[in-house]
C-alpha cells in the first residue's frame, strides 16, 4: 500500500515538473493522461465487450428493473446528502421514495415513486462537500473509475463506504451483486461513451471539461450562477499563430 | 398602373406579414415544434430507424439546421482566437465545426429518440432577446436529463447558439479543446483536425460493419 502512495507521489511530482502551459485545474495532467489511457485500454478490452454482451443478452425491460433495484439502494444516501445540504424536503422525499419503492415497488425493481410524482434526485458526498463550499481541488483520473477530483474522489470513497450493499451478507451474494451493478452501470453508459468518441477531438480534454462542468452544475442542482464567457474553461493566454 | 402598384404593395405586405409571422414563433414553441417534428419523422421512417445515417443527417439539415447560428457557436468556441482568424479560416472553421456537430447530433438522436420529452415553460420576459429554453429527456428509473438551448433573437427568428446537456455546455467544452489545438498547431492545424475527424466519421458511418 505504501508503495502505491510512493508511486503516486513520484507521478505527481513528475506531473508538476513538466507541462509549462498546463490547465490550472489539471496540474497532474501527465499522470492523469496515463491513467486515462490505462482505463481506456481496460475498457476496450473488458468493459465495453462485457457491457455489450450484457445488453445483448438481457432485454431492456429487465435491465431497467436491475437499474431500478440499485437506484433504490442509492436513494438512501441521496437522502442523507440532501439532509446534510440542508435540503430537508428533498431528503424526506428521497426516503419516501425508498419506502414506497422497497415495498409496493417490490424491493425497488419498480420505480412506483416516480409515477407518484416523487422525482429522483442526484446527490453524493462530493456534491455535499461542494455545497459546503469546499473547492474541487485538482482534477484526478481514478484507476478503473474515471474522471474525478480530489474532493469528489474523497466523496466517492465515503459513498462506497456508506453504501447499503455493504450490509448484504453473505459475501457470496454481495460480491456478484457488485459485479452486476458495475456492468449494469457500464451498459447504461454505452450510448454516452460512443457519443463522446464521436464528438471529441481530444477525448481526454473533452471528458475532463465535461466532467468539471457537470459537477459544477450538479452542486448547484442544475442552475449554477452564470459565468462570464471568458471564465468558463478559459485556458492560459492564447498563442497567436 | 395604379392597379399594379396596389398589387405590388399588397404583395409586399403579404410577404412582410409572412416573414413577420415566422419570426414571431416564440423560442420555446419553436424548440417543441422542431423536436416533435423530427422525432415524428424518425418514428415513421424505417430506413432511418434501421441505421441510415445519411438520411437522418438530411432530415437534420432540412429541419434543425436553419434554427442554429453556427457562426456564433464557432466564434464562442474559438474565444479569443476567433479575432485573429482570417475570413477564409473562419469560413472553414464554421463549415467543419458544423459538420462535426451535425454528425454528433444525429447519433444522439438515433440513441435517444425513443425517450419522452418534457418541454418546460419559458421563464423570460417578452422583451428578452437572449433566453434559455429547457427540455428534459425522461428516462425510466433515472433522473431526467436536462437539455438547455441558449437562443438569441435575430432578424430571421430565434437561433440556437449553445446547447447544454446535463449541465455541460457544448460551446464551453469545445473552447478548451480548440484553444489547446490552436496553441500547438495554429488555427490551420485546428481546421485540419476537424476535417480529418469528419472524414473518419463519414467513412465509419458509410461502413455498415459498425453496428449500433
């Protein structure tokens, strides 16, 4: 474990040393790019084929049920995070969703709460920290998990730690469920990732900026204060050439 | 003489009236009308649904493009570099950026056309000339995805100059990317990158081997 930290520290240091015109939000770009390429190779070899297979084997209807089941588990801590952010009504709604979906919705596989007008929210510990005014810190690409920041990565560790699925036992049930959950998640993102592939000239930059913009929007629940055009993603001085 | 004159005046009034009527379609109504029309065309067209990308792009060209202001999208995405670009470079930039956006838009439509849309009421004063029209894509079991169209009033009607999907502005997202490329290979380098990208996408969509 200590060796991993050492490796990270060395990579981080080398990251700081190079790239004179790095984006100020991404001082570790060389390390991040290396991890991005690693994730990409892993995804191409394993993630995408498995997700495509999963999608080919299971009918959309069944995949929706599976997504709903995990989404219902997620609502527990979405509620906690809403409360932590002082959004009490939203938090209570999230728990009402869990109550209805876990019972009438048969362990969450039917999202009856949405049909009743209780809309799904989207919160996590990273957003809560952001809501409290903690800055994102440097951009980070996490191994296997993808785009994050120092703040959001810390939040993510808490998200995993607190996840209700940790309470499931025995591990013979829990571990396969985690695998299904991850594959299901990757399958949900297949369309988005093929769009990214199309739209971007440099996928690393495109994904990084999209991630940072999206997190900002999430922290402000979809209506961030308007930035002046120059302030949005403006890189260091332009080279006239 | 007077007859012709009267007819001329009448005709010009009619023409003005028609132009005026088109111009005054409010932005939110315009977005709804165009979205529903395109979704409807896709739903009824077997060839498009079975993956005829060229035909889908044709539909977008005819129905959607007239409502986008690509020159302003390109200039916003270029930021300060726009000012140093020559008129010829600007023309090529707008052309190649438009082609890329249309292709991406076509893929997004093909992937999401079966979802339901929720058109939000416009929150703006009648005198506003720069508004955001909000649409939400409803997906079963997931938080709706917001799509915000930034629109500006022009003499030829309301035009879209940016699209935000899930809080991500397309224009802002391309800005860093464009600036990075310009910094290393100049504006001509960026034009070349865009053109190469478009050619690759065209070749790929022409090859039926790439199944969706």
